[in-house]
C-alpha cells in the first residue's frame, strides 16, 4: 500500500501545496504500472470515493506536470495520458528528467514508461532554422497483458 506521507512529501518538495486532489491524483498515478488518461483517472478517483469536478482534475494534472512530478504524453487514440515519473525511470531523482521511451500497446492502447537506459538517444539533425526543443521515442507493439 502506498504511504500517503510519501505522496504529500513529493508534492511539497516540488514546491506545491498538498491539496486533497493533488494527493489523490498523484497517489493513483504512483500506484499504476502504466499511464492513465483522463477517463481512467476519473473512474479510479470515483472508485476511491473522491468526487472532484473535471476542472479540478485538469488543473491538478496541469500543476503536477508543471512541477515535473508527472508527465503528459499523447496516447494511441490521441488522448492525453499522464504518468508518474518514477525515480527508477528518470534515472535522476533530483531533476525528474523526462526523456525516456514509451511503449504503446496496439491491442489495449495502454502506454508504458520504459527505463531511460533501454535505449541510446538517437541523434537527429534538424535543418537550419529549426530549433529542436524536445523529442520523444514511441514504440508500438503488444504488451505482456495482451500476449
Ligand atoms: Zn496491451
Ligand atoms: Zn513516461
């Protein structure tokens, strides 16, 4: 079971106020083995007895993303998926570095964060005049659940 104090501490360490919504949302993402989209999050919040309106959930996800405790990515159906940035995945607990590949299951549309060490960063040259700010590696296939 997840220690609620750990969740609160993470939020405070990121410089945010620990509201009930932030604790609930982050707690759910930390317990999930894969990224969750809005719908899934709202469903799970409901199952856990929380009643937050949609705007609150949106704002919470926004603030947690800004603080780099979680990150946002685009799922297979173009909906946003949110995932907790695990220290094991980021490799750098202090900076919560977000560059790691994602595996997207084509059968169940689940997005998984992969370990940063699972690939060597590809070198991509952009043409003159373009400024590259960030890149993302997405891998598509079948997850263990669907095999
Ligand atoms: Zn799957
Ligand atoms: Zn990820």
